[in-house]
């Protein structure tokens, strides 16, 4: 995250990559990298830029009517305000003109998860005189990493999810030869109940599918339309969850 204590490591990485700076941009949460790197309190609804230079202090370009989320911005770091697009573009040019800057941009959309800055914004930055390159290596080093607590949370979730997945397969097999075999929906409901009792949460699925349904990557059975799981069927159980109040998740298939 961008903090005074992490700034030296960020700037060292910029120097090693031959970059003049890292330019973060966001509008309405479109760029999770910028949101995660800054961890601003409250939601921003206006465009902002944060420039992390190879040398010197970071600079934020913020909207004049939206200063609340920036109250925790270090006082030793610059913060500029704009209220019109002309002022925004002028401030931006003052920061990046003639510089080689990294942004959440993937040439040819080769890495969709990274390609978070709209093409129009890239055009704006280039028109301001900057050369834009991908921030992929910076994102890998400073954003897409786990803390010790996050890793521990993931490991706990992965053990629980793996156990539930294996138990689900065994349950389906034991019921397949009985007078009351499970349906896809019934097994899905059982998994959800195990999640709840185990302190896990998920926002979709899990996928429980047999036969042709198993080839549908977004299949979810319903009570009204659900196949019965019989001996000899190909059964797919695909589930993910996270620990309640956790920040990492785990999957199992």
C-alpha cells in the first residue's frame, strides 16, 4: 500500500524499472489497484490521479468538492485540487509531461485483470506528454501480495473448503445407490449449509453439475430444474468461499 514507510521500496522499484513514476487513476472504483493501494476512507465519485515519482513526494490530483476521503493524505505530500477539466488536464501535464509512467494498462488487453484504465484516460495522459507503459510488475510486487494474516486466512479457508468438497462427493456417492439419491440442487444446498456452519461465506454457487451440465462453467441448479445424481454419472463439484470477515478466498474442484 502507498504509505510513507512503503514509499522508498516503491521508488526503488521504479528506478530499477527505468520509470519516472507510477500514475494511479480511479473513477467510481473502476480501478481496484488504485483503490487498494490508497485505501481511502469512504468512496470517491470524482476522477482522481495519484502520481508516485521515482524521486520526491507523491502528488494527488483531487476534485475540489470531494476532499473528505483525502483527510488522511500525509501533509508532507502534495495535494492539488481541480474543479474543471481544463484545470485537471493542466495539473496532469505538469506532473507527467516528458515522463515514462506506469498505469494499469495491458497492451492488447493481454491481461484483462490488469487492464483497468479506460482508453480515453490513456489518451489524456499521452496528450499530456507522457509515455504510458504497463504497471504489471509493480502491481505484482506491491498490490497482488498477501500479508501474513491474509495467507493464514487463505490456508484456513482452503482446508475447510477442501474438506467440504470431498465430503460432498462422498455423500453423493453414498446416496446414489439408495432409494433417495441426491439432486444437484440438494447437494448444493448441503454445501451451503456446511459453509454457514463452518464460518465460510460465498456470493455465488457452488456449481454442482452432472453430465452435460458439467460443461457449463456458470451452471447453477435450481429446485425447479435439477438433475438427479445417479451411480455412473460424471459429477462436478466446483466451490469457493472465504472465511467470514476474511480478505482472501479459496476454491476447490
